[in-house]
């Protein structure tokens, strides 16, 4: 079983926070901070971070701008990469809660703190209450941040305004009209960092659930003379609609829902134990009279704890085939236990999805 995330936020984490705060504000008593901040009991990750945030409120200056200044001065140098952070960056989760809970009436100091925080961890959860309360002012800030030298700050522009951000509160202020956030995404669509562009794609995918027509129209416009990185962004942005075989979404990617093809595939191995990986191979032969675009995915119907199944779709590849031409694509699917996905024994059905149309590839049996 995967290690629980909360166990990575432990007494050592609290002590590291205390030492950093003490270095910026010597009035912080490190041992007392740890004694109070590490009383975790059976608390989960977020509850542990909120406990530490509460201790920070007690020991830092009462004036919030002064407390935020201490917090920022306690930070390590900015991250020099955009992936493989590990659990260490969750040390800053209490700081994120502190800004969101105590900084709403101190916009300038909080904006400066979020700008610093997102370069060490993330401020995507923190920025949301500020967008709800200070909408116009925060949109102006995000407009500036879209040109920031840091990819972490530019990503916050997109990620922090996602309407359905995982782990975060629902951002409702743009529910009726996403025009302000779409204007920000326009600025970031060709960002030099894939880290930023992938956030743009995820934001657009969120919007396909509430404003599909707006996203499809935007995608059709962005697809015109699009460079390869933007085409990849659009494929990721429209993935939910493509999985549903949405004809206009497929058309925006240069594909058709009614395309004709002969589809086959293999699954290996057919029997697995939890921890193994499954190789899914799909062969597509075009039956069209002209060159055609094929978006190939695989759906694995994972068994849940109650014995029912839920499909998860994995991207394989988008290919263009000449009449009669065939191509084979593959994807390895892990059955290793994750903190975000727990596997259960049982029969797992697998399908190939070609431009949204499903072809049964059979099943694999997973054992404990």
C-alpha cells in the first residue's frame, strides 16, 4: 500500500518550519512551536497543516502584513525546476492556509506573499478566495503575472483560476461567464514552458464541462496554423469531449466522429497481480478513401471496492493514416497502488477508443 501523504508531513516538517520562522523572526521559540504544532493525533494532511498555520498565527506579529513579511523572509530560494518536487514542498502548505485565512483584508501584502509562495510550492488554492472577494484587483494582478519571468508564477495565472481545481474550493465567480479567465489563457497558450501550457489545457478541460461551445470555438480558432506544442495543448484540453465522441471537438483536432476504421488490439499479460503493469496495444487500419485523422485512446474499467467498475481513459496517440494504411500504438498502464488510485482484485475490461468509438479488447484478471 502506498504511504499516506500525511506521514510525509511530520514532526520533522514542523521543526523545519519553526527553524525557518525563527531565522526571520527570533521571537519564535522553536521547541514550543514544535510541541504545539506536532500534536497531530490522527489528523490528515490538511488538518495537520491547518494546525501549524494556527500556531503561526499565535507566534508571529499580530499585524498581518508584518506576519506575512516574516513568512516570506523565512522561505528557501525559489524552485529551479517544474517537476519532481517530492513531499518536501508540502512544508509550505501551512503558509498557504495562513495567507488565505488571514490576508484577505491585506491585499498588497498577500499578493506579494502569494507571488513568493508559488515559486516554492503553489498558491493555486490560496488565490481563490482573493479572486472571489477582490475580483477586479486580482484579475489585474494575474494579467501582470502572465508575463512574469517565473514559470511557476505564470502557471498560477491558469491553475489558480481553474473552475474545478482538484483539492480546492469551487471557484464560482466566473461560472456564468468565463471571459475574464479565457483572456488570461490567450496570453499563455504559447508559453515556452510545457508546465504552463499543460495547466492551460487542464483549465480548458474543466470548462468543457460547463461551457463546451465556448471551448470548442476557442480550440477551432487556436488550431489554425497551430505549432506542435499548441496542438498538443488542444488535444489535452479536449480530452473529455473526445472520449465522449463529441463531433465538434474531434473536428477541432482535425478528426471526424464517423471515420471508418478496422480496430484490433492485444493485452499483455492477461493475468496480473497488484503492482504489475499492463501493456495495451491498439492497431488501427483506415477504411477511408482519403487521408484521415485518428485519435486513439484506451479505456480501462477499473474494479472498485464494491465490485462495480469505473472507466479511466488513457491517451495513446493521434495519427493520420492514408487509405488502407495501418498503424499500431501502445500504452503501459500501471496497477501499482497510488495514494490517488487504489486497485482492487477482479476482472478489468479494456476498450480501444478511436475518435470516441469503442472497440472491446477483452479483459484482464487482477489478483491481490
